[in-house]
C-alpha cells in the first residue's frame, strides 16, 4: 500500500538531514524508486531534488545529472506536481548542474553551453533574475580564459542580486579568484576583509576565502596578515567538507613562508587529494595550489623521502615531477574541451618558480611557557588589521603586580572573545608564574590549555613541546590520572598530527595502566562499604562510586586513544584489540555513543585489512550503538560503510534491508 504524502515527505526530510555520503545517496535513490513505482506522484519532484542534492554534494557528483534531467522532464510534462518549494528547488539545482558539468572535462562544451542557455531561457520564462545565470557564465569564461572573461565578470557583478544569486558568503571568494589572477591584490583583499568583517559564512566559508586571503597577504608582503588568515582558516577548514583548493593553498602558504615541516605535514594530511577529489576540476585545483608549494619544497630538499598511497614517488623531486605531469594531463583535457590554453597556462604559472616567498612566524608560544623563568613583560600588541574576529586581538595583561590567577582569568576572557592566540600566550605566562611560586599542578593545567590552543592554531610542534611540559608539571605535583588522562590524550593527538605518533606511546601506556590500577582500587573501596549504609557513610559510598565511575571512563578513553595512536602507525592488530576493549568498557559504563565510535574504528581497520567478515560485526555494533544514542550523522556514515562491506561480500539482501531501515 502506498504511503501518504506526509509520510513520504517526512522520509525525504529525514534523508536531507543525513550527512552527505554513500548511505544518503542509497536511501535517496530508494525513495525515488518507491515514489516512481507506488506514489504518491505529488512527492516525485521533492524526491528527485533530494537525490540530485545528495549526489551533487558527495563523491558521486557525476550521478546528479540523471535525477536533475528527470526533474526537468517532469516539470515540462506535469508542472501541477510541483508546489512552490519544488519549483524553487528545481531552478536552484540548475546552478549545481551547470557548475558540475564544467568540472568534468569529458562533458562537451556544447552540452555546457546548451544547458546554460536552457537555464537562461527557463529563468526568463519564470520571471527569475539572471544573477545566477550570469555568475555561471562568468565561471565558464573564467575556466576558458577567453576574451569574453572581463565582460562576463563585469556583467555578473553588476547584475542585481535575487533569490537565486550566488551565496553572499561565497561570492567574494569567487570574485577574488579572478581578481588575484589579474594581479588586483589590493582590490581582492578589501573584498575578502569586508566578508570577514561581516562574518559571512556557509558550508565552505570562511575556510575558502581565508585560504585565498593568506596567499594574497603573502603577495603584498604582509607576514602578520598571512599568519592571521592561515590560523583562522585552519580553525574552519576541518568542518567545511573536502575543500580541495583550500587545502592546496594551505600547503602552498606553508611552503612559501618557510614553514617546511608544517608544509610536509599538511601535505600528508591532505594527500588523498593527490589522486582523487570530488571532481577532476577539484583535483586540478589541489594539484596546482599544492604543487606551487611542492616546487618550493623541491628547491630546498629535493631528495627528502615521501610516501603517499597511489603516488609513484619516493622523493620530493619525484613528487614534484609527478604532480606537474598529472596537472598538465588534466589541464590539457580541460583545454581540449574548451578550445583554449587557459588551464595549461595556470599549471605553467603554478610551476613557474616566480612566486614570492616571505618568512612568516606561525609559532603560537615563542619563548613562552615550559616552566622555566617567569616570562612577564610585553608579549606583543597584535595587529588587528584583519577584521571579523580573527583571534589575534591582544589585551596586554602582564606587568608588575599581575598574578597568575589574573592571567588565567584574562586568558579565559580572551578565549570567550574568540581570541585564541592571545589566550594561549596568557596561559603560558600564567604557567611561568605558577612555576616560580611552586604551584606545579596549576602550572601544568595552564600549560595544557596553552598547548591545546597552540594545536588548534596550527603550531603543532609548539603544542607537543608544551604538552610535555604540562605533563612534567602534573607528574611532579602527583596529580591523579583522572585529571592527567585528558592531557595525555590531547598530547597523543598532537603527536599524531606532528608525525611523532610513537612519542606518545610511553605516556599513553603508563596512563592506561595507572587508570586500570586506580579503577580497580576505587572499585575495591566501593566494595568495602556496606551497600545499605546511611547518613555520612551513604554519602561516602556515593562519592566512592562516582570516583570509580570517573576513573573507569578515563581508562576507556585512554584505551581508545592508544588504539588510534597504534592505528596511525599502521599497527592495526593492536589497534583493533584496544578499540574493542575500549568499546566494551564504554558499553559497561552505558557510554553507548563512545562505545559505537570505538567499534567504528575497529570496523574500519578490519575493512582496510580485508577482513570483511569481522568488519561486519564491528560495524554492526557501531551502527546499533549510534542508533541507541540517536546519533543520526555517524549512524548514517557507518551504515554506508556497512552497506559497502555487505555488498562486497555478496550479502545484497542485508545491504538493501539496511537502506530500507535508514529510510524510515
């Protein structure tokens, strides 16, 4: 029996709440099939839009064109099936389709221009403004680099904005991509700074524009501005999707600013983009942006060893040659499609060696912290020329008579104002004063705060060093593992990011064992109290039970972190054992979502090892845990992976049942 329109629309809305990925795509496709076969037909347009949207923002972008064309045909044949929201969605999806068509060199110029012309015709017939159409026409001419480009740019930026205009947060970045190519740096910088001041944001912003802004500052010789934009960009990049071009620009900034180790680290972290991105255009953007940086690294250390999966390169020189060749091959395909040389010209500029270099100090705690001598005095009045809350505004709080507690309070206030750099330096100054006054535990916690902020701001080496100092102080103070454990875990994550994963193993192992001992002792102290105790003894029992619970939870967290450290080093057997132990410990504490994450780690590792049968059980356990915890986003991701594993094993009925259950 067909479902009601409300039931189907509710299911479609739930699909749109899922994270983009294979699970969402499968569920959206199943709903389109259901509605097409069983109805209600009034939901068909909405279902097709949801599927188009799912494909358009996943790594299956090329599949989006089919449901989009089906939507257009349905509109032409049965416009009465579209309500006002469906109509808006259809015209909005034209923007995705034209942009996506441009991103694949195998799509002919004729198909792109005919789709763009059809979009223009349909927008006019519907009475829509032409801002979106002119924006896409500009993007097409920008890709072609033809004589029409300047006029297309002017036509777009002078067209009145309307309901279908480019996202206001993205528009400045789209404009400056052209302006910077034309050498119009000051004009582009003003645009991006205005967007920062307005705090314009969306899925990809401000991460993308900050990645452009950092390089523009480099071009005009503003090292402080480049540092601010880079740090701010790092804080937003991780939550912004794939962002291939932005990742490549961060590699380039680090290489061109003398931060060689950080450049190699960032290159490693984004290395999957060397061989695969959401679209060929995204991959070319990454190769060109990062390749500029790699060519700089080659001049410094051509023989340095590198190793990236799927990349036939063992040295920086090999990598540079390979990236250049790959970029040229892609660019040639795009130019053959468009009949120009613009893409190859961009590749040649990227590897021209003409890019300026400028030393940029990205250290967060220069000369501060570490528990040596008090570091009072001027910690520097930060330049605040980058507006919009950059995390750089200084509030001098040091000087004669200022105590460590006041500095901690100032650090907390700076963090609340979104000024992490100032906060980190104030915490480090407070730590020096705590050390001077013999307050080792307070110094340790202040240093841990400074280290965490340093890591978030990209100074991973400084974070590792400062975390070590923090742990030394906490160890000297005899601080309990329930308090030192979180610091050890943060230290391990920083070590992994710095490529020093083995450096944390000793402290992690010691902390795991200490937490296990303390947990056993705490549980023993609980057992020593009469469970029927009343009055003061009842309060004592409750306190002992609480401490035992806290210690057991910390033991599980440390086990999970140790598993992740071993996984990062390629020791998957050890990691799976520890992750499974952590999951079981979490489950015993009713920490269901944490248990699910540990099972998920173990399942991914077993899948990567090719042990698919074992991976099924682990991923099923993760899926069930996320379902119990009502953690919809990780549940959908886990289901997607489980569907792929079951499909690989030939267990297709089980895979389809999972999809049906997720569809609700």
